[in-house]
C-alpha cells in the first residue's frame, strides 16, 4: 500500500515555514486554553484573590495567579442557594430529549430519502435543508407566538420541540449521507434471506451507528450550548444552565465567583462527552462525507 | 427444487425497456447461465426472479406457482450478489446463519447446517472472523455458504466470481459446477464472462440489448451461433469477421475476398441459394479454425504476418489480408517471422456466413 504522507523536500523556505507553524500553534493553544484555565482557577478562588492581578509588564508577578486558598463556596452557593440542580437537570433533559427525538425521526426519514425514488425528491430534500438556512432569530417571533398559543412556552416539552425543529433537518441531511454509503445490496441480501423491509432496515443500523452516535452528540451540543431558545421559549419553567448563569449578572451585583463556577459546571460535562466519543465523532463525520 | 418459467417478461425503467419479451424455461435441477455484456438486461432478469424488482409485464412461475407478487422472502430462493453483500459487523458464522435465524430455525440445527456448509466450502476455520478480515475468495465462499445453508428451491448467482483474480476464478468455476451437481439445485447464473458460461452451464441464454439472442447448450452456442453478434461475443480470442462477396462460377458458389477465392461446399451453397438474395455476406471463422504455415499448399492463400504472440501453450498470429486482419491460433513452435509471408487455410466445414445487413446466420 502506498504511503499517504505528502512527500516533502528540505528547503530554506520549508524550514522557516516549519518554525512558523510551531509558533502559530503555540500562540493558538495559549489563546484557546488560557480563558478556560482562568475560569477553572477563578471558580476556586475567593473574590478578592480572583482580582489580584499583577501590574502590566511584571512577569514575575505571575505567581500571584497560583497563590490562593482553594474554596468550593461558589459551587455550594450554586447548588444550595441558587437551584442549579434543577437547571442542570433541565439542560440534560432538553438536550437528550431533543437528540433522541431528532435521531429517531431523522434516521427513518433519511433512510426513506436514501432508498426510494419519487417525484420531487430533490425539491423535498432541498426544502428540508433550507429550513436551516434562515438565522434562528428570524423565526423566533413567529415561533414564540405559535408556542405560546399551544401553551408550550416555559415547559421542558416546548424546549425539546424547539430544539428538534432545528436539529431534525440537520439529522436528516447528515444521516442520509450515512445511509447512502451502505450498499443497498446488504438489505437486498437480508430480504432474500427472509427479512421483511423493516427487519432489513434494522439490520443495517449497526452500520450507520457511528453516524447516529456522532449526530446524537452534535444535537446534545447544540441544545446544551443554546441560549436564545432557552431564554425565550424555556423562560420561567424550563430554565437551563446558560440562562441561569446569565441571571447571575445583576445590576448591582455581578457574582463573578458563581459565574465562573457555573461556567465550569456547564463546560465539564461536554468536555467529558467529547473525550468519550472523540474517536466516533471523527470517524462518524468523515464516514458520512467521504465515499470509499 | 423447482423449475422456472419466464413467460413474455418485460422490464421497463421509465421509458427504457431493459428486458424485452423474455421467454425462458429452466428445468428442475438445471444450470442455466445468462450471458451478455453489461446493460443487456441479464441482471434485471435475475432481480425480477429474486423479487427485488417489479415485473413490468409478463409472468414468472416457479413450478406451477406464479411469483410475480411474492416478496423475496416467500420465494424460497437464495442469491449470491456480485459484491457479496455480507454483513460487515457479523462474523462468518452469523452471516451464514442469518437466513436460518430469520426463519426461526432451532439453534442446534443452525449450528449443524452452518458447519456442514462451511465444510463443503472449506471455510470451517474462518467462522469466527468478520468479512473485513477475509480475502476476496473467502468472502465469496461465505456468500455462497449463506446461500446453500437453507437448501432453497432456486439459486440465483449474480456474477459471483467477477471480482476474483484470474487464477482463483478458474478454480472457483470448477468448484461451483461441482457444488451445483452435488446439491442438484436449479441454478440461474448471470455473467458477462463467456468462459464462465461455456465451462459451467448446462445451457446458456445469450442476451443483448434486452433481447434473448440464443438459448442452447455451450456447444450449440459456440459452434452454431444464430447471428454475428453471438458469434462475436462468445469465444476467446474472438472470431474473425471478413466482408466477402458470393460469386457464381461454373455453376458453383464461391466466396470472394481480396485475399482469397474459395468454393462453398455443396450443402452450404444450397442454403445460400435457398435463403439469401444479396451477394454481400460476412464470413466468420474462429482463430483456431484457420491453419497457418510458411509453405504453400493447395487451397491456401497468402498473407503477411503482422505480429506473433506466444501465450504459453499456443501462439496467436495477426495476419494482414488485404485491408483486413485475421487472428490465427496455432502451435507455439510456428516458425513464421514478423513482417514475413505466410499461407492460411480455412476450415471450410466450420466457417459461418452471416447476412450482411441483419447479421443472421445462414450456417
């Protein structure tokens, strides 16, 4: 088998480029990781310690950052006084609920679009994607009106439905690519072997599992990180973590410590999820895109 | 076990007819190859037999039973697909057990039948592997194993060995034929490789452009093609075609070409007189029915050697004859030199004449 490496020849320009790449990556890493690091550290600091910052240009003062007594009082405040347990549950329920609904409906629809031919199929498919082309804000007002008249505003069900509205087209679009990549002959073989159409469909689900897994995660991420829907559709009864965090910013009192702790509480689960499914996410997303 | 009747079957894809009024009877236990180039309708035919495509018009019967409206699972067939269509996430054992599991066969019976089929196909040691870990030949055996565990009434094979390398393909031809004889199951085998059809089948159905051209034993197809197309498609190296004229001299019919002028045999002349009004014909003769020599003899005529290709046991010689080229298959010790002279003798008992316009065989 041929090597997939790009053949490179040493030249002065190439050497300079190599150094530049390393410098760029180092700066980029710092740029990305530093805010998260500050958030973690600050959530464990007392307010006074958190604002002790060395003077500009005083690099030796950097040790000040690490000179503090760790405290969990901000976390305790979140969960004991501020009801964050409920908001955490709301976030999880909304994210998982919409992901499961989107994937179930999306997989069956994508399968139908992948396996059957009918008049207007291309138009239908384009229409499905086009619903994702408008910015969310543009449809927020009519959506709110509809949801209010259906008494879905402020309920977890309303939030799940709202996320599904936006995740479903995406699910159909991505999963169709996965189904397209499964040879139809496998289902035909199943049917000749004695399977019904539905059994044949079920039999190829393991083959699109990476796609379904990757997509579940994308759905969860979208819903988990969403602020707009949560603040408008979910306001009141179905408050999620981002909305609750935002409410920590009050005119006379910005609760920096609690905000940092809330940030950590919001970030950590998704980080673990990312680590857990990192492998599937990559194979899943490329498998749908690249035909072999 | 079942006989198969394909009765005036048509298949349309939109406005295009892929199969045109196909009529084919397959006897119980017979091995029939459907041979043709890609796009000739042979795969559509097989898929209609399997129930994977609707039949646009006509009727297919297994035995006395009409199957037009039966889903594949109720037809009691087993099919081997061109790309094997194995389930990549299942082991060889589970792949082969699948049709039995779907029919609710007992676990112990499944075990026994899969092991037996695996033994016949010599893949017993691979049962725990997945398709990704198998070679092409092993995958193909697994696909065949999946077909034979159930002892169906009819085997449908869709170019099952087309993707194997040449050596393995030759080996599998013999094995498949032996397996079919042993099981005695009716087999319909689709292929574009005339060698597979000639070597394995009891009868061959040659198709082109959706139309059945000829149905017959391999000998009939090879020795008595019904038209120029069948003659040209079957046979490797391919038959030589030479445009000739028929001329009457001294009461006998002669075949005249810029390179030769040869008398037709009396019985051949009678056929031509009775059935053919034009004087232009296409003569077809297979490369092994032309003798080549460096010395002249009665009935031979001269040509020029363009190129010689030794292929082990035989030698192929390209000879230029006026504006035409003739391919000759001869012994490997033929001593002619490239660009040198040579003399050809045609086996007049075995040449064919085809109508100039319609290509229909006169003999």
